[in-house]
């Protein structure tokens, strides 16, 4: 039996998941923990190899900036990995999946990977950042966890897609620290940053928000169930 694998871990988490009304969470707990360990390992990897790959840049950095470099590296890898998964799950969902209360293991794994990242993010924020960053990581983690009720798993994928602009934001930061501020490379990257931000957050985000509210209203009218609005409002406040 491998690390974080097997029914024992799921059985341990199950009572707490039931108490929190997250029935599908136990099936993904091992992925959440593996994800957390992966991001921790990636940070350590960056701390070991980045000074050797960029000796000139690191020679001028303060200790805090070196730590921030590792944090930005982990963020770059996570966003480059999770955003395409979000795009796929949003545009190619299971046709038989209820967009409001449906669940599939595949989409659950996407949320689990992101939850592991935000556990790492919270840990880093507690150690190096301040309260605003801690709250951002904590609220993001809670929002992802709520999907395991299940609630709005398909629509929730759009919030993962928001990470599409983050790789370019991190690259912009790296170029600054490497003394390439104002270069052609940074200008081109800025164009990609602006385009990805507009497409993923403003255009796709606005369209999805409109569709979500429209369909929630239609569903509530059919079901005459105020819990639909209550659950949606709870998720909206967290996000």
C-alpha cells in the first residue's frame, strides 16, 4: 500500500466529511495530500536549483526575494497545470452531469489538486505573508471544498480557469528580478498577460456568471426550493 493510499485514510476522514456535508471529499483526500506534498517539494527544488541556473540574478537578491522566487515558481507550475484542466472540464463536461448538483471523480480530482495547492499557499502565507494572503488562501480552499457537497462543480471550473493569466504574471515578476524590466520579452509577455486576463476573467467570467444566475433562478422557480439560493449565495460570498 503506497503513501496516502487505501481505505483507511478515507475511513478516517469520512465522519468529518459527513459532518461538513462533503460526502465526496474522502475519495479525494489522498490526492489532496499528495498535491500538498508535491508543491512543498517543488518549492524545495526551486530553492536548490534556481541559484545555480540564475547565479547573476540571485547574487543581487535579498533573502526574502529568494524565497519569493521559489513561491512564484510554484505558482507558475500550478497555474500552468490547473488552468488547462479547468478549461477541459468546463468545455467538455460529462453530458449527463447535472451542472448544479452533479459529481464526477474526474472533476473532483481537479478540485483536489487545487485544494492541496491552497493548503501549501496558506502555510506559506502564515510564514511569509500577511493576513490578506492568509484569508485569500483560506477562502479559496473553502470554496473548492464546498464543491464536494456536490455543488456547482461544472460552473466552479471557471474559477480554476481564472489561473490562466497567472503564469504570465509570474513570468513578468521573474523578468523584473533578472534585470529585464522594459525589454521586448517583458512587453510581449505583458500582451499575453492582458489577453489571458481579459479572456479568462472578464469575458468568460462575466458570461458564466450571467448563465449561472439565469439557470439558478430558473431552477429555483421549478423546484420552489429556497435552499438553492442559500447554497449559491454561500458559495458566492466565499468566492
